[in-house]
C-alpha cells in the first residue's frame, strides 16, 4: 500500500487528554481518533491490526471446534427481563426505546440472545456440545471513560458460548478454550497471566481472567513469589492462621474519642496499633443489612461478601440507613449491644484481645473489647483482601502484587441462564434438562491497546510481527529522484508478493518520514536513498534499533531472517 493513499494523520505533540502510553501513541501515530467520549474511529492502520488480532482469534477458536456467527447488537428488553439482568446489570447497560415505545438494550454481552437462540433450535442431547462465537461491537455506558481504548463506551469484542449436557463436557471445552486464549495472547506477543477471577454481572462459578501485565492496569493481581498461583486480588483467599495473645482480658470501658472517625485517627488518639482495632461497616446485601467486622489494618472484600451470601448486589449502607438502623454515624460503629442485624466477622477478629471498636454513640469508642464476651458473631468467614506478604493460598511462597489489564475472561456459567430462560433439551432418557453453559470473552480493541502498552519506546510503537499493520516500511528518501523511485517500485512489487508492505512515497522531508516510521512502529524499515544507483539500501530493525546496509540481491533473504527472529 502506498502511504500517499492512506489516511495516517500523525501528530508531533502528545494530546493533552491522553493519560497513558497506548492512548497517546495510537492518537499520535494516526491509528485512532475520538468521535465522542469513550467512542473512537479506527483509522486504516488500526483496522489492519484489529483484523490480524481477529484472525489469530478465529484460528484458535476454530481449532477448538467453535463456529462463528453474528448476533444483533440491538437486544429486546424482554430477554434481559427473563434472565433478571435488566434489573441488576446497572447503569452501564445502554437502554433505549423504539418508535413504538418498546424497550431495547445495546448489547454489552450476548448471554440472553444466544440462550434464546439455542433454546429454539437445539432440542436433543445429540446436538451437544455446541460452541458458537462472534466478533462484534459492544456497548457499555461507562460513567467515566478513560485510558483510550482500555475503558470506552463502545468496543470490539469476541464472545463465545458453549452448551453442554454434562459438567464434564463443560470442563473439557472450558480447558480447550482456556488453552486457546493462552495461545492467542502468546501469538500476539503479550506478557500475560491467567488468574482466578470473579464472574461479576455475567454470573456462574469457576472463572479465569487473562491479564496483561502493565503498571497502568486497573486490576491488581496477587501472585506467589515461588509458584504459578495467580488470582485477581478480589478472589484470592486468605489462609493466614491467627493466634490470640496471652495477655489478661481487661474490663470493657467506654472512652471519649471526640472527632476521631477513622481507624488511623482512633489508633493514634488511643495509642494502639490498627491491628488492635475492629473496623465495623454496615452493608446492604440485596435487601438485608449485615454488620461486617475486619481488623483495622485490613479492608473488607465486597466480592467475598457477595459470594458468601450468593447475593446479586452488595453495597455499603448510606449514612441515613446507618443512622436509622444503628443510631449513629459511620465513624462510631461497633458490634457491642447490636441487635436485629446479623454480625459476621473476618477470621482475624476472633484473635483480638482487648481491642478497640466504636460504641454506636457519637464521639465514643470501647476499649478492651473481646469477641464472645462483649459481642456475638454469627459466623466467621474470609472477608478481607489478601495483602502482600501473606502466605500464598496454594501454600507455596508469599504473595506479591502486580497490575494487570484484563483482555480475556472465561466463565463456567452452569445453568444460570438456561434455568432462568427455560432453555432445555431432551436427554438420552427423554427427560428435559437445562443446558449447562460456558461463556468466553476477549476484548479485541482492548488487546490492541494492551500490545501498545507493552511494546513502545520514546520514539513510538514497536509492533510485534504477528499483529503489525504492515511488516515492512519501505521509504523513498527523495521521490523526485528517478533512480530511487524506480528501485523502490521494483522492491515494492517484489516484497509485496511475500509481505505486507507500506511504501512511503510522500513528498516529505526525510526527517519527517523517519520520525513517522518510528512512531508507526512497523517491524522492519527499508530505506532507499543515495546508494540506490549501487543497488544498496539501508535496513533498520524497529525492535532493536539495529541498522545496516545491504545489496538488494540479498534483501529478501535477510528480511525473512529478521522477521522470523522477532
């Protein structure tokens, strides 16, 4: 492709609203342009990258036996109401009405549509297992779109769904697609980890996220320093064993703690460590209020709380609800003398001796608080976020943290949607059974941005060969020079039969061409300049910066060698 015929509007300056490297470089290198907040136009170079990522995805998904289809973006509200998600998905679901005032949603995902389709078309166990996938634009009404393609309101996604007659069949396909995802991200050149994760609004039990390691990632990965264990911080269990101290139990005492609201305030005021304080929070779990206790140096993990109660919604009670139920504001909450509300506590609370907690009275706290004697806990559970330095849940090594960008997610849905939507088949005994389902997603546009986050330098993007929009950037230094132009055209015709080649035939200064070439970041640059009459060109490897001159008679074999080594 001739560059003069392409739309590649490069920028010299970093856009002021672009916070991260991928956003900055995709804008500067002429890959994307913002159309609205969180909505982007994919320009020709980006489209080529997306096509290459999609092709890798198709090859690996097809190898698992999955079959591609395409479902509508516009989804009937009735389907979402049937599954129950119309009421629980939240404000991120883009809802609209047609001219007849019928309700629809712009699909962020397609569990309801695919379940309804298979419900109507598959009646017998003989058609199972069945795996279907699509690559399509999705929509999510983000409250605060940011980071370019990493958190937008419109994005490209591959979503797949599998249907089974047994859990064993689901496990088999889940493992196949898990491996396919590992292959996909490895072929894209990414440094990633598959981590244990929460299913979120999709639902189901048993799920993994594929996380690209990056300092700007919005998710935290907890991983072992000596084993392969890795989990999203929300899902990592705490296996720490807590032992009580042998200090004598003291008499409960109420003390004035005027204007001391936080754990840091109270521990400093009373000259005790946060580990001796009981952090008390009132949560609304679906329609039920629950008092949750964790140690002062720990944080409540609301995902664990949600899973313990198998709840659809977990949120902190608002100030008005807190006053109504416990008679005080949030900064003075405690479990002593609480009635009518279930009290659950993290395991660490059971080891506290002579602790500190709020007195459910403004500006007062209790000291010398002891669980069992001074308050009753309904049950003890693992309720806190794991911390760096904790023992790894697999018993090997200690936990460290890393940041990651989620690019893929695989779920074992079970019968969550099939039971809700009465999607059944006839088993070998002629009895109706709900389909057992799996769900598997990859963010295509998000993967492109993640590649740029990992592959760049101060000059621009450094594309891995497998996903580069073109493999070779062929640059004519002076297009008015007949010798240079003639040699470049010959090389272009020859190379283009083997590789994707972008020919910079623009009437621009050499410095502009070289700067644009580094910014765009194609794997190999071939420059035809002053030695064209001798049949000698310059080759630059973008990844290493290596540059050398070579005769055109050896060019193809050398370029092939370079590209195969990258």
